[in-house]
């Protein structure tokens, strides 16, 4: 046991001393999942397993780096985001919140892998038409004097104190009441209702698709309406950056309906196939077209790709 503890401490020291380099290695390995399609048997399963492993390992890395940051003098600590302040407050003050949030986070990383493993266990032979998971993780880099100027401006901006910095972490997300509470209830129940409807009517049926879209739009409308009423009331606690980011995330989630149900089958998929076929013989573009064609069966076969 002592040997394991010693190895863990040595690894943590290595992580702290080489955080940037290790992060780059993680990003490179994640981007590897772009190029695994069709390379070998069960390549999509291996790709998703690699992605899930890296994400779970990232949770451990984040906890180590966060612990290291807490040992620094306050003047040297980078200001955390609103979301980080809120979640760290509850994970440190509520054991049930910490356990539940961590479990849900790990489950979200493993959901597609578990679905793939279940599908693979039911197959009698490999068709060779599936690929790894598409994960966009390569960060854009800016260099030269302009990049340095932007870095300086970003650093100074992080050091500027705002009203939000003075708010208690638990106050960064307002307690849901009225329409906001109804929006959260509908948003939580929407995936469950969607799955139940698909089980009853079939995955390609129009009714589950329209029902899910209607519920998600209703939840989003109630949330934005509650936020607007809150702003008009000149509340002393305006929406935090964490709340704004969540609203934006939910707005962007509507794009997923282009790769679901009847819209995917009758509109999006035929256009992607036509584009891929047109570019298949073109230099460089042909490689991208091949990847697109290899991903199409995954969207057809796996629910968690577009859930």
C-alpha cells in the first residue's frame, strides 16, 4: 500500500510540474479518435474507451491541480469562473452533492461506451463499417505579438473585480421559483419522456421527435422568460455568468435536432452523404469526406451520439 501511495504522490508531483505538457498530450490523444475509423476491428469501441478514460483521468488531474492552487497565496491564485466557484462551494460543503455530481459526471463520460459495449456483445461478426467517436478538442492557438497582447489583456481582465466576485458562491445560481422552476422540471424530464416515447413508437417515428422538441423549447422559453422578468424587476442579483453560460448551452442544444429522428433521416443525412460523395475524390477533402461517411452509421445506431 505504501508503494502505491508513493507512486501516486510522485505522479501528482510530475503532473503539477508539467501541467501544460500533460494537458497537450491529453488533447493529442483525444484528437486521435478522429483518425481511428475503420482501422481495425471494433475501432469505434476502442476510440470511445480511450475518450472515456481520458475524461475520467482528467477529473483526477483537475482535483490534483485544484488542491495545488489552494496552497498558493491568494494573490497568486487565478480567479475561478462563476461556475467553478459555485460547484466547488457545494462539493466542499455537501457530501451528497459531491457524490451525486461526480457520479453523474462519470456516467455521462461512460454512457456512449456502455451503449457501444452492449451493442457489440449482441453482434455475431464485425461489419467493418463503424468508426470512433467524433470529438472536437483541438484548441486554437494564437502567436506573435498579437497573441501576447491578447494574453496580457485576458490576464488583466481576470484581475478586475466585479459585483459578481463579491457574491457568495451559493448565490451565483438563483433558487428556481415559478416559471424558472417549471422550466427546470421540464428540462430534467424531457430526456426520460423522449426515451419512453421512442420505446413505444420507435426511434424514427415523428411523434417522439416533435414531443422532445416541444418540451425542450417550452423549458427554454420559460427559462428565458423568467430571466427577462428578473432583469426587468431590477433585481439586486442579476444573472451570473454561470447562469448565462447555461442558457447559451441550452440554446445551442437545439442544433442536435438536425441529427435526430426523421429530420436526420430525410434531410440532414442525405445532404451529408451527397457532400461526402462529391468530395470523395478530391485531395485532402476526400479524407474528410471518408471520415464523415464513416460516422454516419454511428449516428444511425447509437442513441447517445445525439442524445
